[in-house]
C-alpha cells in the first residue's frame, strides 16, 4: 500500500486499543481476532489521527472455525470519505466456544455461546441459556478507583426513590446483559427515577461518593454500550416515559427520555405527523438512547440525522447540575448550541432526561417498491447496478424519495429459511426497497411508475412489485427489517457499524468471503444508502 493519509482506515485483526473477542471451535484452537470497538485510522506504527475513529452498522459473517491466527497481517481498507453505514455481523453456529482475555495475556475459562439469543425488547434471559461471561473477565479492562455501593448508599437512594431501588438478582441479571448476549456487567443496583430532579439527586450523591453510573434506556444496542462493564450503578430511564407537550402547528414534540419510539410515533400520527426517526428496534428503544447514540435509521435519507431534528435537550451532568435547553425554536442564535455536544455522546457527558424534537407532517401517499436487479459483472456482481439504480432513483423521484434499502441474495435466502417470508420477485443477486412519501397520491404514483418503466427498459431491473396498502407495505418492509432476526436464528451474530463511500461499500463482502473461504457459513450485505451521490 502507499503512504498513509489521515483518511486511511486500517482494520487490524488484533490491537491493544480496544476490547477484542477470541473465538474457536474447541479449547486450544488458535484465537480469532475481531475488530475492536474503536480502531485508529492509521496503522499501529504510525501516530493515530486524533479524534478519528470507526463507528462500530451491511455485512454479516458466520464463523465455523478461527479466522485469524496469531501474527496475521492487518487488513487495510483505504477510505477517503464517508457516505453510509455498513454493518458487519459475525455469527457462529450454536455451540461455538467463546473465550476472552483477562489481564496481561491471561485467558478466562471457555464457555458455550448462549443460544438462542434473546428477542429484541425482551428483558428476560433465554430459557436454559448458559450465563454470559463477565466483561471484566473476558476483556483486558481494569476497574477505575471508584467507590463501591454501601448500605448507606442504598438507604439514601431509597429515600430519593421510594420502592424504585432494585437489588433483586433476577431483575439485575437481565439489565446487566446486552441484547446480543455478548457482554455482561455485575451491577448490584438498578435505579428507576421518574423525573429530572430525581436523576439530579442521584448523580449529585454519586458524584460526592465517587460512585460510577451506567445510564440505560431500552437496552437494544448491539455494541455493549448500554450495560455496565463492572459494578456501575444502572440508572434506567424506563419510568421517564411522559409526553410533556406537542404543538400541532410546528410539529414540536417534547417528551421525557424514556419514551419508547414506537409509542411516540403513534402519538404524533394521531395528530397528523410522523417521527423523523424510524428503527427496527422502535418497539423497545427509548428516544433518549436514540439521541445519545445519534441513531440514523430508515428515514435518514429523507429527514436527515438527529443533529438537525432535535431542537433542544434537558441533560443532567455528572455532578447533578441540570442543563435546561428544551427549546422549541428551529432557529436559535442566542448562544452556543450545547445540545450538539450530547447528541451521540452515549451518556459520557451527561444523562439526557428530556427531548424536544421536530416532527414532520404525515405523508398522504406512501408507496413501497421491492425490486430485483439485473446480474452484474466480475468484481461485485450486481452492486454497480444497485448504485446506478440509486442514482437514477434520486434523479427521477426527487423530493418524494423517502428510503432506499438494499440486500443481497443470501439475505433473502436466510429470511425465507428462518422466518418463512417469501420473495415477491424473481431471484436476483441484489434487491432494493424504494419508499416514496408525499402529499399527492396521483402525483407520487405517476412519478414512481415512470421511474419503474424507465429502469426496466434500461435493463437495471428484472422484476418488481409495488405496495400502497398498509398491510402490504409492512410485509415488504419486513423483508429488510427482519434480516438481523433471521441471522440470529442461523448463528451467533456480532454486529458492527461502519461508514464507507458508496462506490466501495460492498467490496467488504467479497473480500471477507475470499478471506474466510469454507470457514464462513454466510457473508451477507444489506443496509441503507446515504445522501452522497453514487
């Protein structure tokens, strides 16, 4: 490779910069190095570019045997600009052995991977599933010098939150484990405040006592950030679920951080609006967690990121002081835009307790087209056709284009095999889902029909189907939204979010297929394309 630049991205199989997993088929087999949660944007021998990291979200790998042996060379991926999210999933067959490192090269006892993983939104552990290994035992992490919770602390919390201080081990077992059942903390206290003032009192006490706190929303995250690493106090926003106000002219919604995204969606839809954010986890995820992780989701293409739609935040800082900024103004030049510090900060700067967000008018006409693409040529078969279709789609549909999702043939096969969902079009190497949303049924239908006719005549598409009725729209969306569920039924899944240029997006899939060979059960690609031109 040529010389490094600050924009080059290197993904080393093994690094000391972040936690790694080691996987094997039996005790004593060589370890498998996976990507760390944060990796530098330059190789280990070069100084890392300050502040440049990879977001650890569409590629999936299912492993049957070790991937990297000790001493493997790093995998270089040169990246010059970011255009979309790519999710890397690594799944192992049931019964694969997982081992982790603890301390200076020491190895914790091997354990069976828990199977099957719990369903999203469920707070209970799978029946008969083996216990997930403690994060502190599996990774080379060290507890910082925080105090431990005492009986006096519990009494103080009980005084602040009567009946809402949880120490029941069965309840704590669920909130200590992430949704993928890959990491587990050992917190002995769960606090469930209802108001910002209660959060403030909790954090003020913890600050004075030097107690570590781990904020938790719906616990639907897939990178372990929603659960403690050690024995941190879990501060849950589950009871902070009140809608404070909604302005039916401006569409401004003000609510507490623990409101579930799907419930907010129903609330504003009854008033003629929709949430600018939509996720597969909407039935469980909290709006506060969405803001803290700067979630993108399926409507990103149309409405942009939360950095543009969040109007204000109420946040409690680590010392218990409250930053009150629940502005409902779309334009506010009266001072620093402090809310941007907390969007995407993942709870490291403060706990989001309330959100003011701009909702958008509910579209009067929604169409969803599910399309099969023509086979491509050598390299990435068919993916150039995905990009050409995306470019043509933006040019033809313009302002009514709401979403553009793609999935490859293996995704469709897994969805059919494990979920019983049938493909509505003829077999293709790639499929795309196009959604339009506008104010005129006739206008939108005419534009979509013109696009489909031209795409078919130009040879981009082989087949397609269009849905306008809500039930059929949901059925087509299920083919895309339930891919992660299908993968979880086929093996143990690791999921990472990567942002890559559109033209290089799918290269990762054939490269991994070539590297893994017969040791990989499936390497699949899917996701939503971003706003940059293809």
